[in-house]
């Protein structure tokens, strides 16, 4: 009877999953190389890299391993984690003018603050350190701007993002003591750090309390005349979440403030306030029932929680599969997590495994694939605003910047959300389908980048050339170098050899534009067309 | 200086609260050792106290000797610094108000710089049966005098007193948030982070002083829990004082009903209590003195 009772209480087994690998058609090696290069480096593969994989498919793995050691992986992880951590917002309670910064520093200020916790995680990941260090580290990663406004020890002679240490006595607990995280996830006297606790649950153990289906239908009558604070600690409907939220919120009072907009309050840790939470919330600091002594202890409890490694696996799978993980993924996630933990929670190994997965390598679905799989799997990814920016910068030297604002990285004056990006507050997941605004941003970016490349390579004829390698303004379509240039551009930008039809179409376009505006305009138009080609804009 | 180009209240306070982290002038050690840490041992973590009872109370005593966080000190400094104003900056009245003040502030012709927003409420009621006086200074602001000294505040400082014709005097006060005035060399000069409330009654049958709340000063963090000074206890309070060990553990000194500043001290949840002492009489004197304003 006991066995039967246990079986009856056991979680329902997930439905048998359709073998994903059999339902998906993998990308060809060249497009897969392009996907890996974009996801792990943020730039297109070089012509030489494409040549190498075209000649020998085994080179794909060799190059992927190189990408995993590429310093640009750090920036890519920051961008990918930002999609889920939502810290890169456009305005905090504390603003640039609270410090000795000018208006042109506004975006740099906001970006620096929002990236601080992301940079710490990216550092841990790319330096092959155990992922648990994101909640146990006695350091953060900061740049010169943060050095100047926060209590940090920053290396003498350092530049850019560097390992730095807090000097205000805050406990060693990685992102749990990050100013960037808590400036993003603020709180108020009614909320009492509950938002922050919910953020920790969602980000570190993938327990999204606010997303839980809670029915108040049976409790509505009982709310009349009852203090809601009492309700949180007595009503089973509330306790389902608040029994865990309150003790965690209580542990975060070292970041409590008395003036929400005061840099003097918000910049430093306040150890003397650590105990205020117990009175404010009626709960002692704890992690799911286990008492914790300070944030250092909390970090270790989180790292030792089995959901932490699973959540890391899900987070990176979501980032690379470009979709949420679902119940049907559980077996795959379990296997990936098992290897992740067995390998000491090193992120490069997890990225390696994820880029081997069928979900990552999918370029289409088979005719026999179910509708569910067809709807779920993202077989063609659109360039995110970050990727659009990094690719065009790498190819042409053009960056869309206005008064210090990266126009593809903000929504105050820029186009991040319009380009399917995440602002972290109103849009919290990247759009995966082409939208009108995305195509408009793509078109403007392509035109400006093309113009910049032609001005540099052909009009000013500056060396070294950036993109156009073989032609000048006097080269004609009948010249061999003209057709070679078109073929090379097609190869580099789309990772596909140009067909006769492709070359003919580009030549026709060039000829029409040249007749109207000259050779520079013609090359600008051809390049702009390639830079907004569907095969360029997807990967 | 290991933190360069820091400015405004946050920077000043950050340096003040940073203690001696950079005092040796050397480059900070930010190099990380290679990590072979494993998550397997994370669950075994147990914080261990770094200080003994003697070290803990000595640190707390040294902190107490820096002075009581009397809200009148930042209030007086604030009012004094307003004397550097001109016709335009920081505007009319004794409050710093408006978007312009919040976003960059202004510099008066005297060279004084005003920035941020404040609210100041002052009452002075006399002539009736009861005389009442109070002030409340709150805000998020920075004032730099012509010599470059700065008063910065984020939080609230308040104080009030009432005197009845019967001779009964009652007073109260609060110090909340972070404050610093780097012209001084006491608690306010070092920079304080606190949420402290205090009060007193005198002149009647039941003279009493009270103190509650948390205080962070010079790298030492304490919490006063229901401290009460009553007549007949040699100026020692009853109640308890909690103190934070550098490890992050908190300890409690339970003064109970003793009248000698001593009591049972223990790290929360660890070990057996031991005897420890803390002389809180200077704080009692400071609170009592506030009943004479």
C-alpha cells in the first residue's frame, strides 16, 4: 500500500518526447559555422574560415573550439545573459547626473551599471571558473566609470572591464552583492525586498514565483477586513510563495535604503541594516527553510542547491536555442546538466555541448515532424540588435552612435526594442519573427554601413581596406575583378557560393545604380542590398 | 588614491565607509588565483567568528567614543552652509528644490555648490501651556562649501522636544540614512549609516531615555535593541546590543536588568554565552543632553 501511495504522489512523468534529432534537419556546415561564429564571437566567419570548412568539415569543430576561447565570447555572453537578466535598462533610480558625468556619458553610465553583474558572470564563464563562483566570488568586474562612482578597488593601470573588489565591507557573494543587480531590481517600503527575492529565484534557480498560477477565488471572501501582511504569513494561498520569498527578502536588507534616489544611500552596502528584515518581514533570513547567516552563506546555499546548475543549463540553452525550455526538453536538460556538474560547472564545456545539440544545429524540420516541434524549434534566428551592431562594426567600421548613445543598445533615443531587442522592463524576451520595425532598422543599418564601407574602401581609398578588396571606382562589370568581388561578398556575407543568377542580379542592380549615381552609389547600393538580404539577416 | 575622480556625496561616503582598504597606497590586489573550486563542498560552509568577545566589544566601544549620532549636527551644518548662498543659488527658502537642483545643482557666487533636493520642516511653538520645537531635515543632497568641504545626506534627521508648564519634558529624534560632513573629525566626519531612534522624558515621575536601531560607523556595525536608561542604575541601560563580526555573524550582548554595562554575550546560534561589557553611559548622557535644547 505504501508503494502504491508513493507512486500515486510521484510527479507525473513527462510525456514521451518526440525524438528531436529525427524531427529536425541540420544546417549545412557553412551556415552552422556562421551561426556558431555569430553566437560565440558576434562576427561573421572570415572567408578563410568558410573555405576551410568547405574543404574539410572536420574544421568546423576545430573552429568552434577556437570560438569558445575567443575573447569576444565575453561580450556575447553579456548580450545573451542580458536577454534574461534584464539589467541593461535605460534608467535607474540613480542617474548619471548624480555623479560627475555629462549628458554624453548617460548611455555609458546606464550600460556600465547594467552590465556589472553580467560581466561578472561572463568573466566566470570565459575564464573557465566554476559557475558557482557567480554567487560566491569576492570580486566583481568593473570598468573605469564604475571605478569612479562606486566603492571599488580597480587595478592600477587597468582599462576596460577588470576584476575589482568592493571596499565597503559587503560580503563575498558575487552577483548577490552587485550594485547593478539591485539598482535594476529596486524595492520600496511596501515591497520590502520581495521583488529582489523573486529576481533571485527566477535568475538563479529558475523558480519564477510571479508566474505561478495562483487562484484567489476561494480566498476572496476571507480578505475582507484582514490585514494583507497577516495574510501573507497565514493564508495557504499566499504562503505557497511567501513562505520562501519572505525569508529570502529578509536576507537582503544590507541593500535597504532610506532614500531611493540618493547616491549616498544606494551606492554602498549597509551592513548595519542586515537585521532589519527580520522585524520588517517577520521572517529570519533563510533559503527555502534553511537558515542563512549573511549573503556569503546565502550564496553558498544557492550554489549547493540542485536547481542552480539546472537553471544555468536552462539559461544557456534558452540563449542558444533561442526559445524557452519546455517540459519536453527535460531529458535533454538533465543530460546536459549532469555533464555540466560532472565537469565542475564550467561554462565553455556546456556551450560546447549545447552547440552540439540538435536543437542548436537545426536548420529546418522534416516533413514528418509534428506541428508541436515545428512551432517550437527556432530553425532560423534573426540578427539581434547586438549582433547587427557587432557585425557591421567588424565588417565596415560603422557604429550607430549618437551623442554617446549606441542606437542599437538603448531605447531612450535608439532602436533596441524596434530591432527585436530586450529593454529589460517592457520587453523581456527577444522577438523571433521579422517585424516591420526590425526590417526598418535593418535597412537603415545596412545603408549606413554600406555607405561607410564604400567611402572608406573606394572613395577615400584608405588602407587597409575593410570589405571591398578587389575593385576601384573605375572597375567595370566586364572586369574579372568585378565579378570576383561580388562572389567574395556573397561568400563572406551569406556563407553561400553565389550562383550565376545571384551574380547576374547583383550586376544588374549595380549597373542601374551606377547609371543613376555613379560607381560609389552603385557599390553602396549593392552592399546595402546584401546587408539586408534574408540570408544575411538570419542565421 | 585607489578610487580616482570620485565626486559628490556617494563618492565621499564611499571613501569614508571604505575604511582603510587603500590606506597603504599600494595597488589593489585584484589578481585571481586559478580556481579548482568544486560545488560539492559548498553545502558544508559555516561562518566562523573572527573576533572574540573582547575584540568585538572593544571595536564597538571605540565606535561609541566617536560620538552619538545627534541629528542636530547635520542640521546645524546644513543651516550654516546655506549662509554661502547668493540671490539666485540655491533659490529661495531653506530647501533645495526642483529638477535643476536634482540634476547638477548650482554654484553660488561665493563658490559654494548646492545639489539635490531637501525637505526641511521647522516648528517653534511657544506661548501656550506647552512649548514645542522640532526640525526634520530629509533629502538627497550635497553641499560643498567654498573651501571644498562637503556635507552630503541621503535620508532623514529629525528631532523634537516639548516642555509643559508642569516641568515635564519629552524629546525624541531619529537619524536615518547616510550622512557625512568631511569638515568634521567625529562620527559625522567619518560618515554614518544608520537607522536610529531615541527619546527621553524628564521632569516627571518617570524619567527615562530610550535608544533603538542600527548604526554603521568606521567599519563597525551595531544594533541597539530596546535600550532603556532609568534612574537608579548608575547611568547604565538595560536591553541588548547586537554587534556584527567581520565574518558576517551577529552577536548579542544581553544587558538584562544589570546595572553595570555587562551581560551575557554570545554569537547568535553558536557556543555558550560569555561575560562581556560595553559602556553605554556616554550615549545615555548624549541623549539626556538633547533634553535641554
